[in-house]
C-alpha cells in the first residue's frame, strides 16, 4: 500500500515552528516513498478557529514549498461524515447519547475538587434508555471496561494502556461538531492515512483514537510521535511566543530551505551532515533516525544554517527573492555572487545590494562629510583620472591599478577605498572595493565619481 501522510493543523493562531517541523517530517516521508501528503484543517473548535489563521497556514506552507497532494480539507465542511459515523456507533451500541447538562457536570467537577479527586464522567447515561424528548445531548464513546489498549509507536515501541483510566469521552458535541479525537480518526480512516507523524503531545490521545479505529473497524495507521521542541531554557515553545511563528522567520530574512533544513535536522540526523538540499533530505530522511529526546531550538545554529544556504544558493534564485530593481549597467550576477558571501540573511543581502538599484548612490550627509577627511577627495579625483585611462577592465587590471596607485601616493588601501566606497555605494559596508568597481563597470563607476564631485 502506498504511503499516505497528513498534516493536520488547527487554525487557531499562526503556524509555529513545532507544527512546521511536523509538516516537514510528513512531507519528507511522503515524498521519499512516492506517496502523498494530505492537508487537513482541524477547525472543529469554532470559537478559536479563524480564517486569518487558515490563510496564514496556507501561505506559510506555500512559502516553505511544502506542497500537498490533497486538500485542504476543512473538518467544518465534513460534519455529515462525522455524524454518520457517530450514529453508526450508537446503533452498534458502541456509543450512546448523554443528556447530562453542563450544570450537572459542573456540580460533579466541583464535588471532585472538594474531595481531592480527579473528575471522570461517571457513565450516567451509559445504559439508560429513558431519553428525554427534544433535549440537547452529546454522543459519548462507550469505553470498554478494563481492556488493554495496545499500539506500536515506531519510535517508542509497544505501548499498553489500561482502558479503565479512560472515561466515556465525547465524540460528538451537542452543536453537531465532533471532538478532535473523533474527527481525526474518522478522517484518517476515510482518507486512508497510513502514517500518523505528529508531536509527542498527542501521545496521550492515541489510546482513545485506537479505540475509535477499532470501533469503526478500520486499519490502524503507523504512529510516530516525534519529540517536542524546547527553547534553550528547556521550556516548551508555544504558539503564544509570537517569535516562533514561521512568518517571523520569513520576515527576518531566512530562506525557506534554511528553515526546512534546520527543523528537519532538529531531531533527525544523517551522520554529521548539517547542510542538506531538499533533494538530499527527501532521499536520506528516515523515521528510524528520529531522536526521542527533546529537540532544543537554537537561533544561532539556525542563523548559521541560513548563512550557509545563502552562500550556496543559485544567484538567479536569490535575485528573484530579493525583488530589487538592478540598474541596467550593473553586473547582477557578480553583485549577488560577491554580496552573498558576506550576508548573514536575505535582508542584509538586500541591504548590501541597495547600491545597485539606481544610477547614483544615495549618500547621507554624515557619510559625505567623512569623504572630506584625510585628503580623501583629492585621492578620489586622482584615482578617477587613472581609472579613466585603464584600457583593459578586469579583476586583475583593477587590482594592478590599485597597487600602483597606493605605491605612487604612498598610502594604504583604506585611504582610497573608504572615500571611494562611500561615493560608489553610499555605505561603509559593501563587497570589496575591486569588486564594487567591477560590479558597476567602468562607465558607471566614473559617472558616480563625477556626479559626486560636481
Ligand atoms: N490538530 C492537531 C494539532 O494541531 C493535530 C493532531 C494530529 O496530528 O493528529 O495539534
């Protein structure tokens, strides 16, 4: 049977890194096995689900390049399917209608609290047939008494749970919406999901889900509960920490491949290799190499991964991402090639290429005044005369020109490079000065100097 995985986020906030990591694992596993990945939106919590969050999830996945083969399916549009399954369970006496009111439940909860006990639904309506007419009800699962629930987690091995710890849990709420556990299982069954790869925080839901799979007579998928992602201080990363939204990383200049590489590598390893292309990850990823211990999120490492990916990215690809309008005389390929070697992220790369946008560089007054220091302006004038008469315009000839110029004037490179850099780029940081001149070309270099001096 071919592999079917799914990513099933709840649209109750932005897409945070833990969820993205789960999506990546499902994506890599599906692609590796030429299977498919389904996108399912678990929006049964009507109060907390928003369309903004849904849109953000979709656009974040698109940005990451995690493309799905089916969906997005919205659970809120599949209510009939869950109701039908719930009714079948009731007919088979595997579930039942419970007419207990919220007040009654609250009373029981309060009493449990007073008696220092953990509240558990007492099965009040489990065997009753005196159903009131026109009263609201929920449908509860008839949890078998003292049954050993067994399942295998591909990472954690065989797990056995005694069903006596599990109450008769709700599968369908009085408003017709399913609970998470029920909708999730019905969908996994209906969608023929073969592998459930998700966070360890869902391990405690699995016994209930196994009971539902058995009750609806469907094959149980293979579970893999991946370790949680923690901050450096070992506390759980949560949706509440705005900074963990993937969107923030996009805004901060991270490449999508850096995010995928870093998050996939967090908890999964392939020897000591740190930098992977997407193709490599698809072919090398393995569920059995996932680690059971928590993954510690480390911004510095992520930043290093990003810098490494920027360096090896194709210049044309970077050009598209940068959305800069390069001035016509600029050697764009050389500009990106030089700047990417020195840029830590996409924003800084863009910043360092700003001087390539217009005919002339934009120079602020503070920088202008620096040029007049230490004879800078005279040196620039002299230099531009020599550059004008340079016939062959190559990296070598530019370097020779500088070498001769330094010797003749008995100065250090920085004496001429500093004012020149400001005039040519409007900044104190840029690619090397020989490269800047090459990127601009002889004509534009001279034009910028002349314009400044005029
Ligand atoms: N909707 C769940 C969540 O966002 C996913 C649960 C699952 O993958 O089964 O955590």
